[in-house]
């Protein structure tokens, strides 16, 4: 990844050591998130390595903070993740595309918590997802999910005290 400086030339801030699965390599980086509480920390979704890495900008290696245990549907695994964001408590929310789910990983956790969707099961009901991609929070801490192959955006109200989704709303879809 490169960061633009005032001269508009790219500066490598993570990776650049070829394709691979070592701590200093990526295999299909798909998403990035800069920690809002610490602007020198960047999270990288390394999709084909089925992991999310935490990098100090300018560092030489990353630390796997989610996944990295080969691809699979267990809660300690990811399968082609696409996006990562963080809440104000430092919990990471990951769109785990090929597992059709959103998982939350607390700092230091070795397994994630299912937030939305059903692990490894795609669907088009209000409680299932089909290849979720982009995710974001609004000012009220609602979670929005781009449910790619259902052609819709879903809104989830995340209850941090229970670490579960209370309800969801369909915001947009392409049905007539």
C-alpha cells in the first residue's frame, strides 16, 4: 500500500515484499481501515490469506488480528474477507464474504463473534447474507452492510452490551 505525500509520489507503508503469507507479505489485500484513535495503525484485509492484519504505518511486518487459520467457516477462521471497520471500543467488524457473515473480533481475541448472517450459509432472508462486501457505521452506531449478491444494503442495530444484532432493516434493494 502506498500513502500519497505532498509530492504526490507513493510511499510504501505496508507490504511490498511480494505475494505470500509471511507477516510482511499480502496475497490479495482488499480493504483497509485506519484506526481513528491512533492514526499510525492501519488494518489490512488480506483476502486470499483469509486474515486481517494490524500494521504500524511504516512498519516492516504486520500482526494477524483475525483469521489466518486457513479458510473455513469456524469462528476462528475467515474465508475471503473484504472489509474491516472498528467501533469506539476497538472491536473489529469484518465482512467475511465467502462465509456470508459479519463477525466481530475483540482486541486480543482468538475467535470472532457472529454479528450478522449465518456462517457458511448464503441466503436472501432478513437474517442471511449473500457475499457481503462493504461495511460502515453511522453516527448512531448502526451497522450498514452491502449485501452484494442480494443487491441490497442492510442496516443492523448492534447492541454492544449483548454483542448481538437486535434487528435489521432492508434499506435498498433492486426488486420492483
